[in-house]
């Protein structure tokens, strides 16, 4: 009757892959298979309702993926407000942010423990080696300007909590700044971290350098860590 939700790379991939069909519906062949029914739009429901359904599907049936929030849904709803038809698979895939592949041309530096900063791109990990404090940053300089629209990274827990329990190392608050020359900066997003994975989406902006700054003043703060930092370019079409 429909494609399997279990183990689906579409379901567990970028969260917009699930949000957009929930908002506007979906029709047409999927992976070369035509199904007798279509997925109807559920966009009349609240952002939180859509987020709950998306999160459930992405973390049930043996799946494991990041949770979807009401602000995620609100962002997509606003960006696709003019859409009046259901998505086809081709349209949907063309509309998604495109993950960039890091390579040796990416230059990663940081305000603290900069020598370890390149580890932020993989499982080696960058750790600040100092308590989180306002103004602490990590940045990536790209070889050419791109239309950047999203950043995502992991912050694995470390020992240091009460009784030696694992403690969170995500940024308690952050600001994202971008530049085309490394001298003039523009802020494109602000927010608060809340778990192991920090996802930051913003309106597409041309940039060759992106900086993530920790902005919270904390008592008894632990380190900040970044692992598997991913950048996303804006879609070719929407």
C-alpha cells in the first residue's frame, strides 16, 4: 500500500524529508513503484502535532534519528506557504538542503584548543578544554563561497556530572555568524542547545566562513565539544 517506514533512509534522513509531505501530502511513484493511494496533506494540524508525528515515525519501527521540533515545522511551513499541490519524490528531493562533503580544503580553527579543531569534522572531536564561556568559538573557512542554510553537529557527553555521571557538552546558547572575507561578519541565527545534536537552520546566505559562538554565561560550566560538524547548502529549487 505504501513504502515501508522501517529502515527508510528518507524517513531517517534530513528532517524536512518528513515534514514537507506531512504538510502538503505526496503522490506519484517512489523508487520506481506506483502506489494506489496518495498521502494527503496534514497541514491543517498545528506545528507541534506535525513535529510529534514526524519525531514518532523517525524514532519508531526500528528507526533512530534526530527529533523534529515545532520551530522546525514552522520554518518549513513558512518557506512552502505558497505550495498548493502535493509533493512528488523528484520535487521533494530537489527541495532539500544539500549536505556538503568536507575535505582537506576546509580550514577549521577555534578560540580554544585550536590545534584539535579539525577533529570537529569527524569522530576525532574538538573539545574546548576550558569551561564554556561567552565569546568561545569554532569556525570553518571554505575554499569558495556557498549558499549556506544549515549547520548540524554532535556534542557527546563526557564524564563530569554529579557522581561521575556523563554530562552534556552542547553549547548552552549560541550565535552563528558568516562572512565572505573573514573580516566583516553577519549574524544569521541565535538559539540554545538542548541535547546531543544541535541543528541550526537559517535563511540561505552566501558565505565562505562560518563561525559558531557560545554566548551563555554559566556557573560550574563544563567544556563544549563538537563532533561530526555538517554544513548544508541551500537547495537548487524549492
